[in-house]
C-alpha cells in the first residue's frame, strides 16, 4: 500500500462519502462554532483533507480567503460541483497535499485539518510542512481520531485486515498524548485540547495550536 493507493481508495469512495451523514451532528456543529470563534475575518485559511468540501462551504464565508485541498481528485471534483451550486465567495478547491503546497511557505494565517492527521503516512513530516505554511503566530486547528486510544480490536485486527483487502486506507494508530507531543515537536504551542463529542468520551480531540516564532523545524 502507498499514498497513491490511498488516493485511489478515496477516489472510489468519493460518491458514497459525499452521501453519508455526519455521525455526530451536534458535535460537528460545536466544532464549526469553535473554529469560527478562532478565525478572524482577515484570515487566509487552508484546509487539508477537505474531502467533498462540506466544512469548507460552512466556514469560508467568514474569512478573507479559503483554500480547501485534498489528494483525492474525485473528492475535489465533487467539492467543486457543490461550490458551483453555492454562493460562497473567496473559496477555492485544489487537488494537493501539505507537502505539495510547501513552496507557499508563510502564506496562511490558519491551517485546518479535520479527520485528517491519522490518514497521513509521515505525520511528523506533514506537521513540519503545516508549520512552514503558516505565517508567524498562525493557528493549526485539528480534530483527529486517535486510534491508539480506541479498542485494540479495531487497530490491531479489524483495520489491518480491511487494508489488506483494499477496503480501508492507511490509518495511523497514535494516542492523543502522542499526537500532542508530535504537534509540539513540530514547533507549535498547544492552546486548547477539547472534546466536542456528544456521544461519550470519543477519542477524537479538537486541538488548537499556535506556531512558535523562535524556531522553524522546516529550516535545515
């Protein structure tokens, strides 16, 4: 399995994904409200792993500019069609990864990644790219399933078996504490860690972090 095979999986799943309902709509609205409170009208925002654009269409109207990116061509095509049927200004969709956007260093005031970090294969490297993409004091906001905190049956048996037969993409099985350490190691100060779930203590922390100025892990 490779990043290319992961992209093909999401291409195949794109139509079904677009039709699927949000599992926890109240928790999702809480995440949107919290994110809006952190963003400013003049912000330039990047969303990574945007899928079919549902969140981008909800948030883009509140900021100066909003670029929503995903490595799945089919996901982005669906997102563009949804955007074309909407009246949301200052929003653009692009097939891209954090690594592919690296030349735009310092471009964004906020980078968002919802249900995204567990799907990247080089998490430390992706976090360094995100750090580089942010302007000084920029915000990184994520909400990420931490499979390492879920039942061992899922991460040790079910997911590997599904990946082996092409029914699931790569998924990293880190814990919330490990994720926090990786974010800090990439040059961020964590401002808040919250649980927005309304169905028990779900292992999907919402984390807001600020880019630190004193050192850039992208340099050197």
